[in-house]
């Protein structure tokens, strides 16, 4: 956490606010590294034998494990502390954001605003297009995902950017700093995958879905400086923040407030469509529509890349991952455990030859994984038939 | 510059899980973690102060022990204690919000 980059749009924590964030980080590191693994031991040494004694077999799925594990005091202890640490995380980030709220809005306006010099630089700058009439999908409006009060989408005042500032520092703490100085681990991972498996690709038009604060989008804009890069999200405050942040980092990105299920871009308009940890925060029907929309947007020969968090290979791993679904308002993620992403992509119109689900080991050191000690990323890839790309 | 008037909601919208059979146990666990957090904050602050005092002023611990707060200082301390109580009792407000006054999410 020490090397997190303090840029102009982040509030500067005061002494006690900093101490609170630091402790939340230490607590979560301890829970993840020292307490969480005990759940796997508890399962192997106590719950699995008890289950076998009663049923004469191993638990068939994570639901059967759930019934037994949630009655165990050790699991209860971890679960209660994990939930509290998540609420403390947001509380510790919200305090300084609230204190510097007006200042942050002001800074975002001036970073994003058209200054006198901007006209000459217009071609070097990105843009922001908001849509006040857009309906926030139910899967975001119904519950605040991973407990961030107000979620990605709530404006508490005019030109609000608070949700962006809160998310930026929040995910840094969530992963114990593993996302890097600019929260760019996910973008870098997907870019590393592209460079390794599709080294000759030089996309000219790139679209990043569910971009939030543009932390991953910036990686693509920097990697392909000649490309026209777009980022969309349903949340207005995160997009205002994303735009100001990208401008201050010198990345040219065009942000727009749109639902990835149905965008206003033309057919065949992108060489590369990406998303980073977005799919598990949608819904079953939305997932299908988003994949179909990706196919519509891709040029012949274009590439679709979705980076996702795998939901475990064994029932106990799945049960641990799904803690987030039952306790952290990641409502859809437990359905993701059972979904075959390649089958969904085929259902959305891709052919079997076009799609693949790949496992990709992170190039960076992921120290704090919260629910598992073994970590790989899942990447849903589809190369649309045709020449180009 | 607009001055934001509406604070964000104190609690996230959505399901609040109950881990233990008695909700009082959940609240005690939560209070225990929050207390630990505030203790960590206090330790950091004391550490900062003592280092600065020694570095900049060469002040001794005896002087700290002999210190008596005046009215202004006392008022600040009361505000700090109230803030601690507010943080520490959050689990009980969450319980009230969830089970008794659902929907009135403002502080
Ligand atoms: C976990 S965040 C990921 C943010 C960012 N991509 C990153 O790498 O950290 C998921 C984002 O997807 C957005 N999102 C979810 N469903 C969407 C949809 N149907 N259309 C556009 N954005 C969506 C959310 O608003 C949220 O900002």
C-alpha cells in the first residue's frame, strides 16, 4: 500500500484517517494470510470427515458444504471479521473523501474542463459524454455491490465524483495494494495476455466495458497511443472521475455513460473489446446480451477479451469464493460459479471455433487473495471470424 | 463550487448477514474490531506526538504526565470521544436500520 500513487483526484488523508486506513489494510492482510486458510483446514480435518460419516460420501457441491461450514464457530469468526473489515474499509475511505468533497469536485471540473489551451490541444484530449436518462440496471440499483454505500452510480450532489474517489482508494485497500500504484494490475494482466498470445495485434479502435474509474482503460490507452480508446460504464460519478483522472495522467480516452447490454456504437466498429472484472457484477440475462453486443461491435477479425476472477475448481474453493455473494452483495457471482462462459458466448452468437476460456497466471505478485491461496485469472477470449484486426 | 449537503448513506444497501445465532454476538464481534481499529489510530497518534515532542522540543514524559487540559482542549476531547462512541456503536445503528427503521439511512 505504501507505493500507491497519490494523484490530484485522491483526497489526502489526515493523520488519524491514514492510521485507520493503514489498520484496515493490516487487518485484512492478517485475515487473508493467517485466518482465512484455517477454513480450508477446518473443512479437511473436521467438516469433510463429519459429512462423510453421515452421508458416506464427500459433499457434492458448495451448497452442501455451506450447510455445514456456516455452523462452525471458526468459520463464523472469520466471516464476521471479514464482513466488518469490508465495512471498515469503506468507512475509512469515505471519511477523507467527505472532508475534501468540494475540493475534489472542483479539481475534477478543472482537470476535465475546457481550458484556453485546450483548443489547441483538442486532438490530444479525451472526452466525457453522460446520459442523465440512462436507467441503472437492477443488478446495481438493488444492492450496493461489495458494500460501497451508494455503489458506482449514486450522485449525492451536482457533478459528483465521490464514488470514483472512494472506489479508487477502496480497491487499493481491498487487495492489500496488490493492484499496483495506479490500480492497473488487471489492465496489465490482460495486456500481457494479448502481447503473449496475439503479439502482432495493433488495435486501432478499443472499447473497455464497465470501465468505472478507467484504471484498466488507461493501460490500453498508454499501450496503444495511436488507437482511439473508449470506456463505458453505467455510473456517472465514476465516469466523471475517470475522465478527470485520465486527463491528469495524460491518457486520451473517450468515456461515455452507456449500458454494455446495448450501446450506441455502430456495428463492426472495434478491433478490440475488453472488460476487467465486470461480468460477475451483471446478471444472467445481461451477461448474454453483453456478449451478443460484443459480437455486434467487433470488426471481422476483431478480438474480445474479458478478464474474470475464477470462482474455484473444488467445491470448498467455490464455497469460499461465494462468501462474497452471501456477505458482500456480489449477488451474481455465485451464479457465475455454475456458468460455462464459453457456452454463454456461443449462446450469444459466437461459434465454437471462435471462443475459448483460458487460465492465465498473473505476472505480478498477488499477495492478498482474500478467499483462496491459489490464484489464476480467467480470460474469456473470442476472435471473430474474418480478416482484419 | 457547490457545497455538497447530502452525505452519502452510512450503510450499504442490501442484505445484512447474521453469522451467529444471536445478533448480539455479531454486534460484539463488530464492536471488538472497531475498538481495535480505534486503538491502532490512537497508538499511531501517540507515537507521532511523542516523536515530534522529543525531536523538535526535547520534551520529557514527566511533562506529558503533568498536563491538565483547559476548556477548549476538553471540548475537543469530548468531540473525539463522541466520534469514538459513534464508530463503536455503528453495529447497533446498523441493526436498527436493518430491522427497525429500514430506509431511513441518513446519519
Ligand atoms: C468491479 S468494477 C470494474 C472496474 C474496472 N474495470 C476495473 O478494472 O477495476 C465493474 C464495473 O462494471 C460496471 N458495469 C456493470 N454492469 C454494466 C453494464 N451493463 N454496462 C456498463 N457498465 C457496467 C459497474 O458500474 C462497475 O463500474
